[in-house]
DNA sequence: AGTGAAAAACTTCCACT
DNA sequence: AGTGGAAGTTTTTCACT
C-alpha cells in the first residue's frame, strides 16, 4: 500500500456531493428559509436526514451562508456602479484595503487583464461617486460604469434539476 | 380636494422604513435563517411583531428573497469569468436572450459605456468558455476576465449598525 | 403597531436499523 | 446514512391594548 499521508487540510472535504445534496442546494439557493421538514418532503427524506446533510454541507464549506436579498433602491441606494481599476505599480494592496474600508462597496474582486480589480458599490446618490473615486485616484486609474437594469437577475448555479429522484419514492400517505 | 387617482402600481410601497426595520434587514442579510424568536430578542420585539414587519418588507419588495450562498468551486465550478460585451447595432436584445438561456451565466447587467452589458459566469472548466463566447461573437465584441480572489467578499448594504435601539429596552428577565 | 397565550408545526435528540 | 418517536422551540393565530 502506498504511503499515504493524512490528507492536507483544506477548506472543504472532498467528499462526494450526491444528487440529493444537489437537490437540497438547489432548493436552498432559491429559498433559504425552507424548513427542514419541507425540504425533506421535496427531496423525499426525513427531516433529521436533511438536517445532517445540510450540516455537512455547511461544515465542508459548500454552503457559505444564508442571506436575505435586499433591493438597494428600496432602502435608499438607488445608484449602482461598477468600477474597474488599473492600479499603479505595487499599489494594489492599498487599493484592496480602501475597498474593504468603503462600506458602499459590497463586493470587490481581482481579475485578469489591464484593470486587475473591480468592485460594485451601491450609492445614495450619484454625487457620492466622486469622493469614492477620489480616494482611489492616487493609487490607480478608475473606469466607472453605471449599472442599469439586470438583464439576468442573480440566479442559482446550474446544479441539475432538483426533480430527478436518486432513490425510488416512498409510498405516499393519503 | 384635488382629484387624486389611486396610487400608481409599483413594486414597493413608499412606506417609511424605520430603524427597527433596518436592524432586522441587517440581521437577515447576514443570516437569513435566524428564527423570528431570535430576531425578536435581538431587536427587542415580540416574535409576531417581527413576523409582521418581515412580511411587510417582503410584500413591499424590500426583501426580494432568501438565498443560500454556495461556493461554486466546491460544486464543480472552479472557474469564474466576467465578460463585457460591446454589442453590434440593434443586437442587444439577442445578446440579452442568449445570456438568459445560458445557465452558467448567473447574473447579467446593462451598464453605461462602450461595453454596455456584462455578465458573470461560473464554469466547470476554462475550456467551456470558448463555446459560450462563440455564441455571443456574432452579435458583439466580448472582453473576458478571469475572476480570481474576492478582495471584498459579498457583504450587506450599509444600513446602519444593528445595535442602536429605537426604543428603550424592556427590563431584562434574569 | 405591538403584546401574551394557545395550537400547530418544526427542530433536535436518541435509540434502532 | 437513514428512520420514527419524544421533548423542546418556534411559528402562527387571535383576542386585547
């Protein structure tokens, strides 16, 4: 037998995710507030079994959280911008820190290409854009786009239709 | 009295969102699975009162859903791309439709600027990028970036700290 | 708009398979 | 890994403020 060291620590165990897990994930991506009982009914499993699986999915880093989606325009942030940044040499860490410290910025990613960073920010008014851009200006060149309508609103990963049973159905109680 | 027609239909009523609502929203953005009972404890309100407010927030379009966040890399989508598109004249609707029909695309927005559309897609392999780009090629010029680490992972809107009481606390039971 | 109390539903724990 | 049953919570409804 080959000398197998214990598996290196990693964020999530490489345990197989089966069709049942995928169906549970598909359901929870659409409605995170589904009860374990209801989930169990949908995937044909008892509530404790669903609870077990969900716990495992959480512990292995597959599910990273449960979040209410709030429409920014309804809570005073009618303006959304996407800003790309072409950083001056060696200034990327400073830019990342600035982004982190700016509460209006709700996500920020490193990307490949000339502009190697971009963020999304929600603003109370277009006028609030300038001061934000000004803070970044010393460290890079910014390109700003106003975000209009969502052509495809955020939607779940294509995990396969949540309707293919992995085991035969149990007989229905009527 | 001026002739007031019934209020035009809109996605959400312009009812005031007070500090209590903001605190509830702040909590639910962080953990959508909090129980009404626990929320009530945190904002110092009874469970039925919290349920009422949440229902109103849902009905008025402030809360648009509750979603489990799934780490794409743990479910077989290790590659994330951001694609900007500069559409050929009059082809934007076709591009939007293509985006809608491509399950790997999890969001797509219209933006200002030369490239007036962008989308985010999660892929099972870089090789899957080409066929997708090829579908868009006839209708516009695409610019693709690979998305690396999240500098700022998606986080809640800055709705104000969820710890400022709007009413005096009730006496604690001990 | 919010409360407390009762009924229904849900989550959790556990012994068993 | 999953089940069914018991115990503890939570959600929901409702009369009252």
